[in-house]
C-alpha cells in the first residue's frame, strides 16, 4: 500500500469523513452556556488570565448571529475585516439555495448596540447547487458575507500560521435555546488532529447554533478556524481559516483588508489586539532584536499590497533561504502566500526580528525581480530599513546581505527554444500521477497517487486514494483537479511550470491527460488545459517492475542521435526485433490512430504499440482522436515529422509539443493537430516507485 503522506495528524478522508457529522445550525438540541471559560492544561482546567479574557472579549464583540430578514436564527459568523463576515456555507445554503442574492441579517452583542444589519452572501466554496439532503463537504464549507455600509465594529485577528495540535482552543457562537431565543456561548476544546485539506478536530461537542462561529487559540491570541459540526457526542469538526485561500482573489482581498484594518488601530490602546497579544508572553520585555505583535501587523499590512506569490514554491524557497532549512511545523499543505510564509517563521518566543526582516527582504527582492518599479515593494523595503536600525549591528548583515535563491533568480523572459524535460537530480521539479486500474472493476475504476520530485530525484507522496472502490474513469479529472493544483503549487517556479507525467498501463494510453484541468482559485488562468501550460507526458506503469535493459539502450541512442526522425507505423504490424532494427538511433515511433484498447480508446494500433513497447522504445507519439472512419491523420503525421526535424535533443520534445498546443489554442479553437497528440516519454534514469498498490479483493 502507498505510504501515508507526511505530517498528517489524522488519516485523510476528504469529504467522505462527513458521514456521521451533525451540522450545528438551526436544528438540534438546546445548547448549554459556559459563563466562565477555562483553558485545559495537563488534563485539568485553569482559569483564564486577564489578557486571555480581554482577547476573548474582542472575539465576542466580533461574533454575530446570522438570521433571516424576519428574525429566524440560522447560525453564527464573525467579522474578519470591515464589512466582511466569515461563516460556514451550510449555515446559509438551506435558506439561500433558491435565491443566493436574498438579503438577510447579522446581529451581535458588539455590533450597533444589538441592532440588526442587512447582509448578503458574497461567495461560498460550494461547487454544486446545495442539496438539503446531503452534508456539505468539509473543503467547501466556508462562506463570505458582505455587510454594506456597516456601523463601526471590531474584527478578529486571523492567524498567519498553521494551528498546533494538543493545545486548547475556545469556540464561540450564538446557541439556540429551547424557547427559540439565542444567547452567546463559548466552549473549551482541545485540538486533537486534522482531516482533509482544512479540517480540524476538537475533543468536545458544539452547541446548536454555534456553527460558523470563531475558533480562538488563547496561546497565540488568534482565530484559527470556523466551527462546522458535531461528530457524535464528543468530537467537534472545525474548518481552518486557511480555506480562505480557496476563495481566490476575493479571499486574498479580504485578508488584505483584515491586515490593513488591524495595522490602522491606535497603538497601545488597552483593548487593542496587538497590545493584548504582546502580553501573552509573561514578563517579556520586548527589545528591537525581538519581533513583536506590532511588527507583525505592520509587516503583514505592507505584505498585503505585494503581488501574490505564483504558488507555494517561491514561498518555500524563500523560507529555505531565510532559515537555511525547512521550517518546523510544515504541514502537508504548504504556505501559499507571503502572509502564510511569515507565519512559518515562528519557532519560539521571542523570535529574533532579524529572521523576519530577512524573509521580508527576500520577498522584496523576488517582487523587484519581476517588476523593479513595484511601489509596494519599495514601501516594504523602506520600512525594513527603518526597522533594521533597531536591530543589533552584528545581526544586520543577515538582512542586508540576503540574496535571491538561484531558483527564483532565473530570467523572467520566455526562452526562444523549448525547455528541456528535467533529468534526475538536476534541481528541476516534476509532478507525477499514477493511475492503477482495479483489475476486477467494469466499467474501469482507478486507484491513484500524486507525488512530486522537487528536483533531487526523490518522489514525495502528496495525496492518494488506494483503498475502497477507487474512482470511476469518468470522475478522474474532477477528483484530481484540486490535488493537482496543490502539487503544481508546490513545484512551479515563476514563469517555469513543472512538467506533469502520468503513469498508467498501455491499455489506457488514449486517456487525453493533456486536456485535464487543475483547480486554481487564486490564478484562474491556470485552469486551462494542463497540456497548454506545462509539458505533459505518459509513462508505462508496467515498466516499474524493472524490465528496463532495452529501454536504457534505446534511450542512450536517442540521447546521442545526431537527428531525430518520425517512424510512422505501417498497416501491418512488426515484431519487436523488426522495430528495433528498422528505427535508426534517432527514430521515434509515430501512430496515426489511437493505440490503446481499453475503455479510453478504439485500439486500432494496439498490436503495433505492444511491439514498440516490447522493443524498449522510451519515446513514441500517437493520435488520441476518436472517430469511426479508419483513415490516417495526415496532418498529425506531417506535423510530427516536422517537429522532430526541428528540435535539437529528445528532451526538448515535451515542451515543444506544449508550445504548439498553446499557440494553436490561441488561434484555432480545436487546437490543431497537437490537440490530439499523446507522448510516451519514459526516461529510464527516473524510475517510477515500486509496485506498492494493495488492491482489495473483489
């Protein structure tokens, strides 16, 4: 069986874990109220300090009821920025299913003296029309509510770092009473694990009506999640606020509004978030060498104006250049924004200010590399110089001598020639998908695994589904869209998307994987077919058993060939030995019709494909175009012959095809002949993982 992905506290089950949840909305039992919250420590309960009580009061002031225009209670939410309320999608979906634009109300003890304010749904993560008979998938259970022309109000402080487990949190909201009224409620929980992309587990029961309320970490003075559901009588299911990222540009805009609002608060106000957070570290006298909550809110406000990172890889590389090693506490879902990268720098209190300033300086260098005249980068750089004056002179070179990592310093211009496909260990990442058909399933179903090689030759599994009934062939693209986007985010560099290789049995080689789409909420342009954005190749899953002697010989011949030539398949098939002799050292087999015989293709060239694979050819081209008439695709043959004649090395072939697809898609809706061309590209020096799928018995 596949090894479990790293750094997961609880096994991942995605939306399927919602079976057994009880949503905490407008239905259920009467809630109990805890009037004097405590925090748990070492198995016993302790009263909260004055500082924690002050922070708890700020959270309460930002928490609101969500209710109909007639006053019927729906659930809870909380302000995260001026006019913006965060809640769960399932709190709203039963009432807005038929009219998502309907006006409703928010009301809170700390909002306009309890006077209701009109509100409307701005966006939610639901991907399909709400179904009142189905539980909302955990990864989609988030919504943003807009309050137009709101009265003055506070907003919670949203954490910029992943939540830590085995620590206490407080969950707030407005619980429903038996008499139909609501009252503010708080419950103390212990975070005990995670599930899916954004799910958190707490060891307690949520009150009815608290769904959509804030999950507050007293140790950091930050809200880390949104209350979702009860699972049985003793487990609470929570949604990490990191899911805001999946709301795309709107989510980033709200986070920017959040950071700018907090930076605009009056310094040293007794009820100010930063003032209270500064007191969380008992007896600490902050100096210029230490990073304070005031520094954090100023830095995050300045970062909010910086253009967003092009995925998680630039953030990870800058963190590595800042710390000299991977940050501690890195979760399987890596930091994807400059804000989240800042949060990964906390190791202990106090954390040296020079560490954060070095990180910010590298963000400035990365931004200026793309745009030397970026005004936001100039403002951040000016503040870094001002703040650095408070740091000990011996530590200042850590900031002033910072230089951009080589991975981010490459030219931003598009190369005139194709980018070679990565070789093992050359520092260039590759994303790998393995599809293993269940031998007993009809119609076909697949187990799958997504991994990434960051360029060091070692594959790291990110996500997989290798137990149960597998995924239907018709659902593969939809099921892999989000995991693929996460993998690309880890591997892509600015202007240099990582290639995608898909390993599957030859019977399924006609799956048009280059037409798959990944779901990228922040960069919608990346949702176009992957074969237009990055090199996409197929690999023979049956070759992972090690039968690679002939493949290595043919690969070396292709590598050293003075020229590359297309060798079209004739009407009569040839055996492996004939193919080996017929194709010269630079010969690449070319099939003018589909070559697989599985459900994906017609298989008119299956016999010839089997001979080519048995002969050890690592590279081959064929048409995936499906049609009834038995005729060759002359346009594909001419195009492939011309393409191979034009490139210099076999490693340029995948990106050359990608460029053709992109260029043709810009001018021809059907994408031209390259739109239906598949490429086998089996580098024997980059072996696939060993065969470790464990199939259930039929």
